[in-house]
């Protein structure tokens, strides 16, 4: 009986974790960093940062800034969550437009022990990567 109950709990948790990848999620952050290929901090930005992910596109915007945001069209994704929003990751392969040029980009949403980070690697930026530290999120149903 205990084995059957454990199996049912694993199935339910696994299906909830997998289903988060097919929903729209709004991620809220107050800090972002740009690092180079060696992990050296190049720039840091604070403020109200909003990232929206859904199966078709990803958008990033700065609510309290005149700085341009970023929008990516999702070409593919890999979803591997052991526990929804607590442990696992989703990797989105996208196309983005930066300074009127199109580039491939990878958006990675990763959580370890409930701490969520979104990293953005834009191929034309030659090894520089953005790290965004998520404060909270809202699932859009």
C-alpha cells in the first residue's frame, strides 16, 4: 500500500512540474547582472524587471526605465522539473532582435532549493550572459 501511495504522489508531482512548462508565467526580479565567459561581473542593474514566458515567446522589460526590453520567439524548449518551481529547469531556444539584428538566444529558467534564476545567453554578445535573480512569480491560468 505504501508503495502504491508513493507512486501516485510521484506521478502527481511529476505531472504538475511538467505542466508548468506549457503555461504562461510572469517572473518578477529586482536585480540583474551581466557577466563575461569567465563569470566576471561586467554590469549590474536594479529595478523592476519583468520576464514573461509562454510556449510561443519570452519577453523581458524594465518597468522603471527607458531602456529597451527584449523579446524572443521560442523555437524549442527542454523541460526538466523534479518539483514545480523549486527544483529543475526549462531551457528555451529562441530568436531575439537586438539593435535591429536577429540572433539565436538561450533563456534558462533554473531553480535550486526554491531559488530561481533566469540566465540569458545571446549568441551575438560573444560570451556575455545576463543573470536575473527572481523574487517571485505568477502563473497565468
